[in-house]
C-alpha cells in the first residue's frame, strides 16, 4: 500500500487540534515547485507562499513591489507540489488595505487562480473590515501582527515591535479581534517572547512565531534563510540548518572547472 494514502491533508482544523494538544506546528515558506516538494515531503504542517518572494526570488529590498499576479504565479507552482501541507498565500501590499471590496477581489483571485488553501494579511483593527469580508466568502484567513514588513516605511525600521506596554496592549487587543472574527491563526513577528506568550494564552487560535520566542504554538522561517542559501541576512532569530550557499558555490565552481578542462562530459556522459 502506498504511504501516500496515509498522508492526512493538513487543514485549519488540524492546526486547531495541534494547539489544543500542545503539539508545536512547523511552518516554512516556499515559492516554487521543486523547493515546495522537498518541504512538503519533509513533513511541515504549513507552507507559506510569502510576499518575502519579493526579496528572495526577485531581489527587491522590501516586500512592497510584489503584485497579486506575482503571488499567484508562485502559489500555483507551490500548490502543484504539495500533497500534505496547508498552503497559505500572502496578500501583497496594496491588495487589501483601505478597501474591503478590493481585498475580497484579491483573495478570490488568489484562491481561484492558485488553488491555495488560505490567505494571510498584515494588520489589526485597521484591516478588520477586509478580514471580515474575505471570511464571509468562505476563505480562511491568517493574521499577522508585530513587525509587519509591508509597513516598513511607517515604522522606518525592522526593529522589534511592542516593547512598550501601550503597543503590547494594542497587539493583544488586535490578536483577540482576529480570533473573534474567525481567523484560523496569527503570525507574530519580532516581538518580545513574554508578550508572545501572553498573546498565545489569550487567544484560542494558533500563534506562529518568527523572532517571537519559544512560547508560540508554532514557528516559521524563510526557507532560503533556514537552509543557508542566503548569506547576507543574519537576524538573531535565525537558525541555519544547512550551509547550502557553500555547497552550491562549490558545485558550480567544480562544474565550471570540469567544462573548461574538457573533463565534462566524459565518454560515459556522451551518446
């Protein structure tokens, strides 16, 4: 019997169950078919098609330039590869802020054209109307609080958020609001660990941390950072599980050397 039939598809309900049982949720980003196949096969519960594709795939300095069309392209590729994980797709900057009709249109397009399972958007009370509207169409929504990279120009920095009690209280209020309106989870980015613990205990939905300490219900990292493909980015919260940058560089160098010395292709590698 193929092991494939034993693979239970992860749903938003599964994540709720994991939180209830106290079992941590593993999440990673992916942006293309080949990478997503590996990530899904290795057993993570959630794959986020993040607007971080703007940085790691397209080389932009911020996440702001990426479009809904770009996100659909990346999400289509990921969905084709995935047989188990829940695929969550970021709504990019400008596709949901300030206009709940536009937010719904963006979310519907992403769901219809990519086949993704849910969308994620940044912000609290200021995007409540958009969230409610998307949820009313039956589309699962994940929230995102703390450092919200799409607001980089407002904050002017990627520093830790909510260190002051006032901002911390606001963040907890926003998390409760996301829970109450029906989001299935919330990403907490770069906030103090004790605040993340308070949030995690005060909402019924799973919290997924990135730079938010060990008390969240799950963790997420950008896959290129975690695999050590990127060398430039070294925040405190990042643990590199491989040094693919060195491995890939060596492989390309050796290939180049072998081509130049006529070592590749040899007789066995020729027809």
